[in-house]
C-alpha cells in the first residue's frame, strides 16, 4: 500500500482474528473516528463505521502542490496486465 501512497485505517480485526475489511485513502486527514461494531444480520464480518472529512480533503486537494493524474491518457492495457499477472 505504501507504493501507492495509501494509508490503511482499520487496526482491529474485522473477521475472526484477521483484518479482512479495509478503509484506504491517500490522505491521512480524510478518515476519522473509525469504530468496529459487531456483525449485522447473517454477516460474519464486523461493521466498520467512520467519518469522511470532505471539507479537509477539498482544501487539501486544492493546494497548488498536489498532483492530479489524468486518467484519460492512461494505458489501460498495461494496467490490466500489471494487475492480473
């Protein structure tokens, strides 16, 4: 995840003793107040509840030093090959 600049926010187990359910973001400021709750219904995975701080993320991404990727020029064949090899 570090090679993609992602932060994983779930630190407690979500299924048995494993962390199988993830909350990922490229910003450390966008996710807060993560809570792990018991499963609902017939699920065997715990519920993850969290806040998304959109105001902070908009201000952060409006800064002039942030790089935006232009996905309209992406090499999707190469991306597919990389993902499925």
